[in-house]
């Protein structure tokens, strides 16, 4: 799929079903020199009320205030950009202003009463807007501090990876601990969470720069993060991100949990194995080894080591389209099997995969599959 970046019009899914379902980029174009993302336009005063001096978009980035003085919803991640350095805000503005202008009509935000009253965001900000985000790891080195800024501020990783409260606020007591904001969950990327799934610095660095590593490949929203963002990091900044995510003293990668031999034997002789051979082994291999640069391996895949089977179930049901990665790498499309597997069969297949190569319990239920159809 060709990605038209900076044109806006993308719906942002949120957890706040009773506050707002989606947030669309919604200010009407202010000039013909429209470039889009969050409706950033070529207009000297964009981002602040009339009469204010605009330099660098600080009011948009740090305070969530649009040109007419009204509050933006936190689908625009000013809750993370709050810590942005002035020089970086100026650089982003300078970059946006030199992009090729595109005349794109905006879509209006669709919110029901009373959530369509933007004035309410002032109260939300008083409750939840903070100047800094608590660190997700421990460190003090220059690389760790740089990585913290890249992850927590410029990269705004916590907007997806940090759990949300009932009013949509990030639960800052659990930074980067993982959350299902959309259909595909953003996993726990704290040092403990990464180590529990076997991630080490080298593999994580490869993943962020290439999208494919020994522990799996990027898919869904994270694929876009890789190809549009992290692949462009300098080597030093990529190292800094890894340093922050794992901490100055990274925990050792956990070995695959030992499974009960009786459970392994039952999985090897059960219906899940039968469905794996019939539907999956032709591409992934009987041993789950995959095919380099074509089909992702399962036997070392960190998705199978997630305690929550959500992402595995979603991929089994929905499939994954063909994906291109940096350095001319690619993975072929994986079809979805929602029309071939009953809820019972899908649960059995998920349990086979998780027990065999994820070291997890055989605890995926029919109800868990049905809830994700």
C-alpha cells in the first residue's frame, strides 16, 4: 500500500468509546498551501490564536491549541510533545513548511454531545497534562537520556504502549507497559517486558532499523512506525532508543519457559497441530522456521510469548498484507483464516503455537476468539 504522508484524513482510534471513537484531522484548510498531518498548513499564524506570534508550532505541539484558540483532542499527542525542545519544534515547522503543498479537504471530527464541546479539554488538561513522563527504565548515561527524549517525547511511544484510564489518559504509573488501543495491541516494551520475550539490544536495534529481526517482524501500525520513522534514525539515536528501552543495565533475555512434557505431547497430537500442518506449515514450515525474507519464523517469534494472545488471534483471523521493509526486504502476504477456522479450531491452533514455540499455557478460549471476530 502506498502511504500518502502528511495529507491527514486518517482516523485515530481511541479507547474512549464513551468520549470519542475516532479523531479526524479537522480544521478547515486556511490556505491553498495545505500539507495536512494534523492539518499543518502553510500559514504564518497556524497553531495559535490571532494576534499571537507563531514560531515553531509550540502552541500546537506543547499545549494542544489550534489556530482559532480552541483545544485539540489528545489524538494529537501534545501530551507527549509537551517536553519538546524549542529547537526541535522550530525544526519540525521548518521541515513542514518546505514540503510540496497539497490542497486536501479536511474531514470533520465526529463526536456526540457533550464530547464535541472542546472547552471540556481544558478540564481534562488540568487533570492529566504533565510536563514530563515518568521514565520506563533506569539509567543516567548520555545515551539513556537522549533515548528517553526520543522515545517519550519526539517518538511519543507511550501514546500507544502506555495503558489508558477510563477518561483516555495515559496511566503514567505504568509507562510503556502495553495496551490495546486498537485491534492490534501495543505490547509491553519496558525492560522487563522485552526481556521476558527474549529481546536483547542487538535484535531490538535491528528491528527498529529494518523491521525484521530474529524475534519477529513489524506489522499493523508498527510497520508504519518502522518504514516512516525509526528506519531514519541515525545509528547514534537508534542506539540511544535501545539504551533507554532496556536501561543502562539491561536485564538478561529470558529463555523460553519450559513447558510441561505432558502438555507438549498433547499439543503435538491435538487438533491444533492438525490445523497447523494443513494451513500454516506450507509457508512457516513444520518446525516453524519460516523462510528468510519471505515468511516470518514462528519458533523464535516474540508474539507467541505474549501473555495476552490477542495479537496472535487477530493475525490468524485477519491475516497480514504483503509488507515491504527497509533495505529491500519484504514479506509475502499471509491470508486470514476467519472463514476457514471455527472459534474452537482457532483456539486450538493458537494454543498449539503458544505451547510449542511460546512457552505459554494452553489457555486460549473459544470466547477469546469469538470476541475478536
